[in-house]
């Protein structure tokens, strides 16, 4: 998938979108990847948003779907490296649903904790 980088760190999967989340194939790939990861025996999923500069309402909806999939599957979820452009929008819509971290390492540690 050209729209994502996916890495595994023990029991945590890190998903890094490489494009803005505007409702196209990039959001479909993100949702499919998280749903697939939830079916694995994982402790957590980290979404690294460092390359995402713009998110529309469909993109925000896809992030909510990712959070819901993780919660339903019993996996912890965290977001990290949220760009300044997204921070206000992100905080208002998703801040109460999932933890946010400034570094990927912090998010991985959080998702690795039992």
C-alpha cells in the first residue's frame, strides 16, 4: 500500500499514513490496515500522523472508525506526532477517544503496557 508505512514492534503495529486523509484510497487503506491488525493478537496500534497535514470530515471519520475497531478488538490505540495544522481539529474530535503522544516511542510504550 503506497499510502501507508506499516511496521511491527513486538505486540504493537505502527501505521503511518503517507498522504493527507481526504476520503480517497488513503482512508480506505488506513481502515483496512487497522481492521486487519485488530484481528492479530496485538496489544496496541499506533497511528503516526507526522506526514498528514490535512484531514477533512471523511478523514476524521476514518480515524474514528480505526479507534472503534481497536476498542472492539480489545487493542489499545494511540496517535502520535500530530502536525500543528491538525492539532486543534484533532483535539476537538478525537481527544476524548484516544491518547495522543509527541513521539512514536512514547505511543509504543503506552500501547505495550498491560
